[in-house]
């Protein structure tokens, strides 16, 4: 049995990864049949990593959430050579300042393809496949373990010298030829036709029935890693080679290059070769090769400073602007949307495009009936570039912003210093209620699984839910009566609502939908004030002491809580049992670590990194992702990696979990 499994795994690797099969399909089928027969006679010896277990498990009721051990970050984009030169200069200047520049002053990079697929994280423990998840919001993704198991290019057991834990990051995609065959089969069965390979890959991977995924020709390429217990190499290029040694598929179209000239030359070569690739790409990716240099460069917001994506030029097409309608957002913003004659651009059929605001429409001189240029680049929302004036019909009509909300009839106003017009109806406006509730249910806010847009529409339109607090009074019996809501779905949603009753304070503040308060500002407010009540009652002077809160944000917060109905919602949430967990100590509490920056590396025996981070922030400290001369302490646990090495090189103080607790005064 073991010999057969190993042989089949080797042939899978040869066929699906190396594209160099050693045996015929018939011979492969014979091996599989033999293994299935042995396992059928010895069912107690069937293991999850057997090749026979790729066929797909029973359908799921819904995807569970997976919290990424290491965030899955996105990349900043560059669209022209000047932006690439600016990126290279920032990197080179930073590394020179840290004493890590090469003798010739040029930075060494790894240049790779930017796949047009779906990013996933695959976790191995002791060399065995145990879990897979989508990127999601970067912090939390969807559990697609059963679906990824069906991909024959993903090994269920690693080869070579693997670490105890390895999270592989990469892209799931579909070759164009496989995509065409899939659509032919779909058409013959009278089923949905996919628009492009990326759409097909995403749709195939997010099937609740893994058996459907198993029938789709999906492929996987590894290009990075998340959590890893032992960093075996010191450079990114070497890490990619090592992933290949573990039998993971790593695309060979990559190069190690020097300086900005090397980057741009790779971009040009890739642009020429793009048409001959078997799959779609929408650009290339540049990453600093040295992992020590990556640590020094660190991260900004959700993207690394040591990498960027150089996108191919946006694709443009012309079509007819049939109409301009408006949408009402959760803050009342009235946004014009172009309704277009369907046009295929950038790999998808586009029927709607953003027009931003009234001033933008006037600036571009776009009129209803015009032939317009539509642009789409990668995943960017399609936009109307402008009209083709020589094709303008005589009856082309100017757009007029409505004076009353198309949803609730309330007056539409536009403040002097703003470009956006807004509905004045507030939560009286059903559109704003729907948007605000969907926003609050999102993963970055209360993360209420199972509360989809269509159900929100029904709950608001029926009058059952008039505010966020009303959600927490719903019963399973009530929910089961709504369209497409069975008893099990209703019970699951009520359970999700119960789990959401004790969110972190920052998530609750973000869920309230205060204008200008994003998730980062919400966390800063939570850390500073410690409770919703303290934020509600804070004056402008107190608000302005919070990191990144300026006069506009402070005024927006005060305006929000000055509205009686908003205070009523907060009170109703408390009455419904929604009580936020303070992320840090309240203002004025102990600030033992004020002004000190910490870096966490490795695993601690008792605290998770999130728990340690909360304690540090509570005591006034800061937590960074990279070690520098400004770092006060590196907290090193088991399997600490390159950050510990860097700390020793720079003479930064190193403590373990007990040392951190001593600094915090925690027993």
C-alpha cells in the first residue's frame, strides 16, 4: 500500500507539476485501481494523505473561518517604469541606511510572474497536508481544506527535509486550454459558462461540494510562505528552490536580477512571452532576495515594503453608455454608476462602471448615449475613461444629480467642501440601513457568518430589522420563515450572532459605521479609550490625542454620537447582550512600556502572538514586524527565525515569554 501511494504521488508530480509523465493514463488508472482494491480490503489503513482521498468529501453546509497564523498581505502596485524606479530607490536607500547595501549599490531581487488566480494558504504539519484557506481579508479566510485536497498538483505528503509546520502561500489557477475544455463540457450539460479562467478557478474552489472541485482542472503554484517553524534558507530564491525540493509546484519562469534595469528587462521579456504561457498573468512581481533585507524593510499597512507588483497596461475597449444611475451607500453617499452595453474587457464582461462623482462626470464630459472608453486593469473596478467625441449622437443627454434620494425620497445635499452628494435620510433610508448592516456583519467588523446581502435585504424590507441591534433579537424560528433560509441555516445564523456578542472593541467601533473611521482608526480609538462609552463622551481635545485622528475624523465621531438614534443603537446593542472586549488598558492606565517597540518571533509556551500583542499595546508599547535599531526588545519563543539573528547583530535586547511578563509586571 505504501509503495503504491509513493509511486502514484511520484507520477502525480511528474504529470501535474513537471508536465513530464512517465506512464500512460491507462497504466496510471491501473495503479489507482490496485490501490483502491487494497484499501477496500483494509479500510483501517486508509489515511487522509492517500491519493484515493482526493475524490472529494461530502458537501459542506458552509465554509468555516480560518484565522491565518501569519497575515496574508497584498502587494502595492506599480503601473509604469517611473514607479518601479521609485520603488527600487526606496529599497536601496533604506538598505544603505541599515548597512545592508551591496558593494555596487544595486539591490538583488527575485522577479516572478503575477498569476491571475486565487490566493490560498496551505498548511502542512510534520509533512502532512492538514488545512487550506482562502486569503479572505488577510487576517481570516475560508476553510477550503476539502477542496484543495482534490488538486493533484498539491502533495498530500511533503518530500525531503520539511519543517514541523509549513504554511505555503500560492495561487490556484486554470490553464487556458483546460478552461476551454471545461466550458465546452459545461455547455454540453447546459450548465453555467465561465467568463475567464480566473472566474472558473474561483468558482471551482468555492464549491460547497468538493466533488465538483475534484472534476475541475485546477492547478497550484507556490510562491511564498506564512508560518514556518524553521527557516532553512537565507534568500527568497533559495526558499523557492527549497519548496520545489519538497515536491511543491513552483513555477520556473523566474529570475534573480540586479537593480532597476534588471527588473524592467524582466518585465519586457515577460510581456513578450506572455502570449505563449499556458495560463493568464496580469503582471510580474519583484521581491528583495535577501530575507534579512526583507526583515529590515518590513511592512506598511497591508503590503510589504520589500515587494511590489508591476502590472501590465490596463486593457481598454469602447462601448455605449446606456444610462447613468445612482447608488446609495451606507453613509448616504450618492454614487453615479454607468450602465453600459456589455463589453468584454480585461478578461470579463463589463456592464457597469464607476463614474465616481458629479464633478468627475462634468470633467470628463460624459453624456448618456455616448460611445465611451472603458478601462479595466486586473481586479480594479472598471471605470469610464471618457467619451469618443466624434461619435457623440445629437441626442446625448447631460446627467443631473437627483435632488431627492431614489430609495427613501429624502433630500440630497452636497456640502461646500465635498465632492460627494449625500442622502439626508440616515437610517430612515432603507438603502443606508442595508449597507450599514452588511458592513457591520463583515469579517473586519462583527464577522457574522451566514448573514448575506439577500437576507439583509429581506430583513430590512420586511421591517423586522431597523438597526444593527435588531439583529441580536432574531430567533431561529423567525429566520427560518425567510426565503432560502431553512431550519439549519437559521440555527447556524443565530449561533453566529451569539458568537458576535463579545467582539473586540475596535471591531465594534468599526461595525458602527462612523464616517471616516476605518478599521485601523477604530483599533486606535479602542486602545486609547477602552470602551464605547468613553469614545461616545470624548470631546474634540481628547479625540485629537489619538494616533492618526485629525480634526475631520474627530468632528465625524462627535457628529455620529451627537445623533440620538446612534446612541439609542449603542444602548440597544448593550441591552441585547453585545458587550465589547477591551483590547488594551483604558486611557490613564499603566503605561509601563510607553514608547518602546517590540518584535515577536517564534512560538511562546503560553501566550499566542495576538495575546502578547494585546498585553504590549495595553501597556503603551508598540509591536513591529521587523527588527531595527529602534527596536527596544525582541520577544523570542521556540523556533525563532531570522528576526532573532538580526536582533543579535544589532545588539537589541532579547527576552522570552517570562521576560516579557516581567516587563509587564504580569505574574
